[in-house]
């Protein structure tokens, strides 16, 4: 017990220091965002929306793009063999939207179909269950005025969260995306997520489009860009002012299914692009620190029950409850700094999250448990020799309104 405790204390301290450093960097990101001025850069933008059985959501996604304040934007929807009313829901847009139908071949293949239909400029990928804020496209384009930027991730927020699971995901997204601002400052971002991600069409073609052999085509393609171009002369970034909205997963079963896809797909991408680890194509901060730390974190999730057991047992044996209080204080502090530092939301939207900050530790433990199950399932999947590839992994859809 004592040896385990002494092993976990330095690991926990390293984690806390890392988060604090990244949060400080996120503040520097905010300063640079406030001081930056968009250059006269106005390329053509295409928004590709892959869709499979999305009759409940796809029209809302398309409308959010058409309502954009950016003038030169076109929408391409790829219907990947839907058997519901997806096509019917798109008819009302007429010629304003280019709709393509194909046999069901998976999400990555649907994205590639759309990518082959766009011209030179910038292309955004938007999930059919998500929406864009009115200024998202124009804010995103402004980041590409820097010729070094090859790809950018949108700031994805949970909309219309309901119940405990909804608020847990809202808090999780807020913390994760705050940290992504710090990663951008250190130029060690490696994930351009699928909701509202934007790329130069030239880099999409240079990389040979999206691969279909992993469960997370977005992580795979992000790391593919780094493998092809590195990050010495080029950058992939997080655009905090480009806001997109997505739905919270409403059920625990759906959340487990979603996170398994994310975890297994990330591990697939890590193995596929393992040359990035301790390699020379990218900065040492990314190749020697951030990527290995992240990969180790995926493995250490399996030891989370041991960590909790040690903390709880030691607390009751010694009667020293300060350890648990410190854990709660650290999580509360991170949540508070994250929420207060987010300049993309008004205070009235932050108020409910600020009220939840003291409960950040037990709330985020829900995600830790889900991650533990997802990693454990990924391990069993590997041991069975089963290799899932790119496919559609739907969670429950709702008709709740999404701001945009």
C-alpha cells in the first residue's frame, strides 16, 4: 500500500503541474486572440456534411451553414446509403445544397466523396448532428490567413444539456477545449476533431484524403498531416473563437459506445502513426513529451480503480481526509479557471457551470469510469484479434433546439 501511494503521488503531481502550465498557456492564447486582426483573406469555403440516417438533424445542420455570415460558402451533403428520411429532409433546400447519394461505405468514405467535389480553398467537415454558430466559418477562415496553418479544430460546445450526463459532458468539453488552447500555444496539437474541422484543400489532396481503416477518421487524418508535413514549418491549431454545437449523449449506454469508438480509434491512430513518437518530423515537445504522455495516460486509465482504492483506504486508515479534499480542490480549481477564462461564452451561460465547479471531481469521475470501461474493452478487442475499421457509430439523436 505504502509503495503504491509513493508511486502515485509523483504521477499525480506531474499531472497537476502539466494542467497548470497548459492553463497558463491558454491565457496567453486568449491574449493573442484579442490582439489579432483578421487579414483580407476570403477564400472559397466548402462545408462537407456526411450523413447516414440523420433525418432528425441534417436539415438543422445545413441551415446553420446557410445562415453563416461568410459570403462565399457552399454546402455538400453526402448521403451514405440512408434508409430513413434523410434525403426527404434535404429536399427543401433545393439547389442551395449539393446532395450526393451513395451506397453505405462508412463515414470516412462519405467524407472523401465530398472532398472530391470541392475546389481550391478551404473545406470544413461538419457532423450531421451538429450546428455552427453564425460567425463560425468567418472566424475559422481568419485563422487561415496565417499561411502556416494547415488545419484547425472548432470550439465544440454541448448544447441543451439535460440531466446529470448532459452537464457532465458540458463540463468535460469546457475543460478539454480550454486545454487545447494551451496545446496550440505550444504547437503540440495533434487532433482536429470532426465537428467543424477545417482544412486547406491542398493538404487534403497532398495526404491522399481520409483513410478508412480506423474508427476515428479525424484523429487518423490529423496525425497523417503531421506525418506528411511535420509541425516545424506548418501548424494544426485549435480555433477557440469558431463555435460549433453538438448534442450531449443522452444515455449511459450511448456514452460507453461513443467513448469506445474514441478510445479504440485513438489507439489505432497511435499505432498507425507510431513514427511520430520520438521521431524527427515534429518538434520534440510533441514527439517526445505530449504524444508519449497522452499514450501513457490511456494506459494509466486502467489503474484508476487502484488509485481510488489507495486514496480511500489510506484516508480511512489514517483518518486524514485532506488528501480527498485536495483532489476535490484541484478539480474545482481547474474547473473554475477553465470556466472563468472562457471568453467565448457570456457570463449568464457560465453561471450554471460555475455553480457545478465544486462538484467537478465526482462529476468528472463519471467520465473517468467511462474511459476505464472503454480502454478495458479496447484491450479485450485487441486480444480477441478483432480490428474494427471506419464505420458509422450513431448515438441517440434528439430534436432539441441547438443555438447557432
